[in-house]
């Protein structure tokens, strides 16, 4: 147990690849509600999340409604 009362943290390994040149982006395969995998960019400094129209349609179909 840590001093702040939080228990031990578990870890996982995730396969990813770096896309781009001098300032590469982390690209991860992600499944949404069983659909996918879709390539997502992992950006810890981003203030907004964006989806392409095609991806939004593909994901919404897995939830049973349309965008």
C-alpha cells in the first residue's frame, strides 16, 4: 500500500507504433464495443478528441444507431 492509501497499481503491455518523423505520434489499435480495431493517436497533451466521419459511423453501428 502506498502512503496515500492507494493499493498497488497493475500494469499492462500494449503494442503500438510510432508514426511520423521528427515528432512521432503514438498509434494504438483500439476496439470500441467489439468493433475494430481502429488506429487511434495517443496524445497526452491534446485538449480535444476527434473522430473521422467514417470512424464515427463505424462505431455508431456497433452501438445500434447511426450518427
